[in-house]
């Protein structure tokens, strides 16, 4: 809506759409005209009275605008000068006169022509109230602040505009000198009310001033940074010059440049790179004679030598991996299957985190060597760290650099030696770890063996995170009993039982014998050992779950054979079951150690130990006395309680067992477990002790070729126990051919090798009645034997 003080004059003028510029009344400006229509419009204006309407294009990129593509309010301007330029374009000088509003765009193919309203007013007719005066002062103040912040506008403009009394002209002149966006220029041009025009201009200027302040702030910060960098550079150059004069600078500067090159080549994490550059900066400022120089050198050496960006990348072939595992180890099917599962998953998903396997089993069964085979099958580097006897947490996490001679922990040290960030890492003998006042290494391992945390493992010496999430950790232990619960919870336990005699023979033939022949310089043409000789070594010279002693005996035979070949000049040494004793001496063990006949009060039990299964002979003697119970053989509390529970069951069921009911008053019972120097404990000998006592009290022999295991209750129930596979293998080694097992242990029979199953008879029992039924020799059989 127009104010009353505007004079409206209708006229027809040629029109030029402007690209990227806006023209205000009272503004003198020159611009180039190149489009045909615009040149024709300019020539038409010069033929008439030199007046032309200049309107801004909405989109300056359009070459041939239509009626809707330029604003309908522009500036009526007078053409002051024209100059033709090479190429056909014209440079024109114009002066803005007044605002013009398009009423109708006339049809003209040669140039734009429009019927317009020419809007003018007399400044004498403008009533300036206090609000108008205040608005005029505000925009002048805004201009002063704008000029102070911007270098694009001359400071003399302030004095020029301060003499303008016309509020409309003041707004237009200021807008013409200030660099605004085309949209803002058009907004001012389209505001006819003078007070509103001043308000709009004030708002736009305030926004521009705020932007200029932010620009100035950024500029000052950048300039300050540049000045600081220049200052540091200047000071560094001075330090270098002084060091050169003293003959100290070349060595340090050369090292700094060398470290800088290494750091730039390695793809370190951002945090690590910042730390390295900070330490490098410290090194560059130090004298070569400073004690701190050696510490920083050591630290930087560790940072640049660690495999931050190096990984073992091999093609995953599950069939090849299976062949490697089978080639290196005989048996161990559970372990091999779990490893092959991991390899298969890696084949499908490259981003899988490494699992943490804990191989638990007796010594000599190949726990450590299978970890090496895992690395070979995955085509990865292999590193081993023995935890036996480790007591200091610093062994795991390193020492802080404040200590003299501090170094990283053995984990980072091993990763550095491996040269890749994804090796197979073996923690050997994790059950032997201990703690003292220096800290608890097991607690230090909690972070290392947690896939959710080990991606940011921080060694105390490095003090920056190192990613261990791609490492495949494998641990070994003889038992899980001494491993702390939180640590055990982080690992997937795979139990490795002892080998059968047949498996030991195959291992000796395929692995141990070829290895020892190579180590002792023997060949097939000068040394021959029969399968029966190897079987004799297994049966009569070793008694173990693994094959370590077996390998030792084979090495002993090879040494003696080598001595005979060299000393006596014998071409070939042949060893068989008949002459094996000449090389290894008399047999150390009897293959069949069961009693030659059924005995009263002697029962064969089965026990589990950290080194595998063992048979346990339990002996009971009864004597006239006053009901005293004596237990010998270094028995633990649980085993003693099992003996008491067994006797209580016998007392309660004496009539059913055909035992004198008053035996507890006039009979002393002595229970003894041989090998008295070895501590023994656990509930699994409960039914064995009860059977031996029942045999002694009823004067009934126990079958000599039978062994048993199981916990007993006061009611005579037989409860399940652990270590069934190891116990059965031990019984097999000792020549036992019948075993009584708790009924609830029936699931464990699946783990027993088929060859052993075929040799032995397994009886699953639920209570002591069934145990005694199978264990005690029947009266008729006993009478016939006598």
C-alpha cells in the first residue's frame, strides 16, 4: 500500500533485466550490456528521453529471462553515457531516479517494454516525527559500525550520509554502498513506506554486522595462529643455529627428521599420532646430553615399531587348514572342529572378533603345539607368552615411564615381535599365574581377554590405546580350578583328555619317531624299531596321559643306537620287543597291575588329577576293638567325610548286607589309600570306600578286574562325578575291563573312544545296592574258587 505523499505517473519504458546487481534511486553505476534484447532496449531509450526501467533477475544464471523471471519492481534510471566495447557489448553509465512498478509487460520481440507506475515524492512533504528521526540515527550508527568492521566501504561515506535529511534517500544511499545479498536489496527496493524501509535496512545491517564480527573473530584467531607459528619457527631456527655453533644440533635434528618420516608413513590412530608428534617436538628442543633424551628415543622407537597398520592377510582355505591340523596332531577332534568353525566364520564375515580358546588338559597332550598349528592354518604369525610364575602386573601392562629403565609389558613386546596386529597369541600355563604385593596379573588379563574391551588396551609405558581385538588369543591350563572366575568366564574352555594306548602308538609312529630320528641324525637304513617295541615302551616304560615321557624314551633309544653305530661301526641297529630292555632297562611298570585274584577289602577306585586319570586302590582292614575309625594315606576332608557317609550307610543297612549290626561297637576299621605321600581329596571315591568296607565286614571278595567311581549319600544314592573320560582311560591302561559309573554320567560315555568302549564293560548304577550286586563276588563263586 502506497503512502499519500507518493506521486504516481504512468509511462511506457524499455526494460533491461539485470543479472547479479541491484540499482537504487540516487545511485550512479556502470555495467555491461551484452544480450540482444537489452542492447535494443538501451538503444530505444537513447532515441527517446534516455529513461529506462532496470529490474533485477530472480536467477542470474538464466540467459533469456521471461516475464516471470525478473522482479516487477525496479528503478527508473537515466542513461548518462554509453561506450561500445569489442565483441558487440556496451558499457553503460546510469543514474537511478525513482522506483518503478510494472503494470503490464507489452509484447515486443526486439526488447522488453513495459507500462509502469513511476513513483516519486517531494522531500518537503515528508513529516519526520521522533520515531523517524530515531530510525535515521540507527541506520547511520549501523553504517558507522559496518564501516569500522569492513574494509570494502570508505570511512568518508559516514560524513556524506549524515547531511541527508530525506529518510527515503538516506536508506537508498546506504543500501547502495553496503554489500548486501540481492534478495535484501530487492526487499529494500520493494518497501515504499519510508519508516518501514529504515526498519528493514536496520535489521539487514545488524545481521551483516554480526556476520562481520564473526568473520573478524575467525580472522583474528587465524592471524594469531600464524603469528605463533611464525614465532615458533623463528625461535626454532635460532635454537638450531645455536646448536650448530655448539656442535650439538646435527645429531638431534637428523633423528627428529628420521622419526618424522616414519610417523608420516605409518597409519597411526589420531590420538597416537598426536602423542608421537608431541614427544618428537620435545625431543627437538632438548640438548643431546639431557637424560630425558634417551627416554623419549626409547618411547618413539616403540611407537614407530609397533604394527599399527600391519595385518597378516592370507587366503582362507578351510580344507587346507584341516589338512594342516591333521598333519600336526593325531586325534583332538573337538579342538580341531572348533578351530575349523572359527575359520569358516572368518570366511563368511571378515569383521569377526577373535575368540578366546582355553585348552585344558593334562601335560604332554599337545596343548601348546596345537596353538602353533592354529597360527599355521590361519596363515598368521604366532607368539607365545608363558604365565607360569608371573607375579607382577607390570609383566602384562608394563611400567610407567616415570620409572628408570621402564619398558612395555610382555603383551605389547610380543605384538611388536610378531610384526602384525592379528597374530595367534598363546598364554601358556594360565592356571599357574599368581599374585603378590606388586599386583594381580590375572586382573590385568581381564581387559586383554575381553573382546568388548581389548580394542582400547592401554599399556602403562605407551599410555595410548592399542587395538587387540583382531588378535586370536589361545590359553592353556592343566586345570580350571586355580583360574579366577572372572577370567575363566571370558574364555571358551575346550577340554583335551589323555590319549589311549592305540593313539599313543600312532603318535609315536607318525610324529615322535620321525622327529627324534631327524634330531639324532639317524635314517631308515641304519635304524629300525618295530611297532611291538614302541607298544612295549607305551605299556611298560610310561604311565601318563600325554606323550612327553614316551618321546623322552624314544629319544633315549635313539641316543643309545647312535652311540652303537658310531662306536662299534654297526650298519643298522634293529630294536624289537625282545631287546628293548637292553636300551631302556627293566620295565618300570606292569601293564596289568590289577590283583592276581579277588581280594577281601580291596577295591579299585578311579580318580582325576591335573595330569590325567589315575586308578586308586583302597584297602580296608577290620580288627577287634571298640569301634574306632582310622583313615590314612594323606586324605582330604571331603574324602574323609565320604568314608564316614559310606560307613553310616552300611550301619543303617547291615541286615540287608548280611553284616553284624553291632560291628561299630567291637570292631575297629582302618581305611588306607596307598601312595601315602600324595594328597588325595574329593567325593568320587565314596562308593569305592563303602564297597571295600562292606567287603571286609561281610568277608566277601571284590572282583579284581572291576573299578568304580561315584559319590555316595547317606541313603545310598550314587551321585555323578567329573572327569569320566580321563578315569576310564586310566582304567584301560591298568587292564580293568569292567567299570561301575553313576547313572547320571551316562552322557559322558559319548566322549570315550570307540576302541576303549569295545574293550570294557560299563555298568550304570543308581544306588549302593546295585554297586554291591556287581562288585562283590557271589558266595557260590567264592566257594568254587576256594
